[in-house]
C-alpha cells in the first residue's frame, strides 16, 4: 500500500512539472518582472528568466535590456497577459526546446517615459513560459518568429545604450556616437521653444530621440512608418508614433527617429530645419487627422522649420525655382503622390511650404495655426476640409486661394504664370 502511494505521488509530481503554467502563474511572474524593472532589482528580474542552456540567448538579452532600462526615466512599466498563441507547430517546437511544460502567450508591454509620454504606449511580445525547478520562468521571445509573430524590440534591446538628457530632449543612442547625441540634444532643446512659439504650449514639449546603430534597429524604431511610404534610410529624421487613442485623440509613443549617416551629411542650418520640421509634427500630431492633406501637414512643418533660418526663399526652394523660372508653375496644390516620389518630393515640399507661408503672410502666424487646426477638426475629405477652412479663415474660395498661390510662387521665385 505504501509503495502504491509513493508511485501515485511520483506520478502526480511528474504530471505537475510537465503541465503548462496557468494564466494566474504567468500573470504573477509578469507582475514581479515589471516590479523588478521599476525598482531596479536585477536579481528579482533575472529570477524570472530561465537559466537553462537553451534559453541562454534570451537570458543574456534580458540582462542587457535591464541594464539599459535602469538608465531611463521610466514612469510606467507593466505587462498584460494576452491569449495563448494559436500556433500548434510553434508550441510543439517550444516544448521540444524548453521542456514539456513550455507554452507561448501573447504579452502586451506598456511603458511611459517621463515628460514625453503623458500616457503609456503599448507593444506586443510573444513569450515562451515554462516550469523550472518548481518555478514558472520566461524562456524565449522568438517562439512565433517563423510564423510572423515577432516580438517588438525597443531601443534597449539593441546593445548598450547611451543616454543624453537635455532640457527638452532625451536622446537614446549607443556608445561611440556621443558627439552626435550631444549635438542632437542641443538642437532639439532649441527646437522645442521655437516650435512652441508658433504652435503654442499645449503639447508635451519633451522629445525622445532615437539614434539607431543598424538598419534592423532603424526598422524597429520606425515601426509602421516604414510600411506607409516613409523611406527607411534616405531621410535624416522621421517623427513617428505608436497609436492614437480613439476616445481622447491622444497620440501615444511619439518619437523622433534619426538616421545618423544622413544627419551627418547636413549643414548645421540644414540639421536645424530638419529637426524643427519633425518636432513640429510631434507638436501638432493631435490636431492632424485624416482630413489634413499631406501638403498642409508638410507645409506647416516646413514653415516652422524655416522660420529664422536665414535662408532666402529662392535658395530653400531651388528645385521649384528652376521649374517656375522656366514657366512650369504648378496648377494645383501638391497631392500625396508628389511627396512620395523622389523626382517630385523636393518641389512638393517647397510648394507646400510656400502655400503655408502665403497664408501666414495674409492672416499672420496665429491665423495659419487656426487654419491648420480647423482643417484637422473638420472631418470629411481633405479637399472639403481645406475648402471650408479657406472660406472661414481667408474669406475666399479654394480656387481663388490656389490662383493667388500660383501668383505668389512667381513673385517669390521668378518666371511667369502659364
């Protein structure tokens, strides 16, 4: 009888060690993992990570990420457990690699950085959990990579992080780029009050700048912006965000992503204009909507970027000037496609800039801001939204404004209206 009881007890223990962790157990692990990040407890953090040879890569990556996170002004860091992955092949591969109890779940990571993030931003991870010596631990974050379930990677996941803080800038880069990071902090610190002087102070007025080291990191930093026409390696800087809250309209996870090689090619004035342009996109993002045409979004950012630069109009709009001087005056405000094509982008940006410059010349800087906000709040198609704003702010038709803009191009750049 005693032998039978011992056998049954052994079977029960074996079944328990092979059974997948419960949702409650995984949630408790994630809560402790997040608490360790917030409190800087490295030992507690790594206690929740598998130390088996098969999990060595993940454990090393987590240790490196923890060291980087300790340098950041985090105000929030927490996880929410999502559903179990519906991928039988991947689940089976996880069990073969990490033991019979291994299971893959979706995990939502939410975090916020002091100053820049008024609300947390969130990203999806796909983590493998298993039992180890009676404990539930995390073992991998690539279990679904083969079937399209790639875990999001933050700046802290790409090697040692170098952090430079300015009065308004938080610049995240890597060792070896210190001069560039310091320079960027100064440029952003100067850009924030310059943008606020035009747009107003009703935005975060704090900018997180990401300076990636590799094309893979650049792609991760750009996120969905890399899939909607933003060139990944041919621009010096891009303002990106993670999402917009559908209820409040708050823009979440705003970041300024810099391409280091492209930025180094710019003159100091060119760098100033580019950074102020992108900071403007961050400032006005909540007032930019589906009814905001591309020419207005880019033209307004160009207007703010060029203010006080000292560049003559004919120099700043050199490609458009050449066209206008030869009688090729655009007949309509530039459409979205003109900004996406390399052959027409420079002229499209100049056309948009001069349209906003004309509005400011007629109704002042405050009037231009009123125009921008009115278009974004109008709803409907961009054409209809602009037409209503032109009627309200400029007291004329869109056709009349377009004709005035064409004449303005000629006056500023030379040539004749065709």
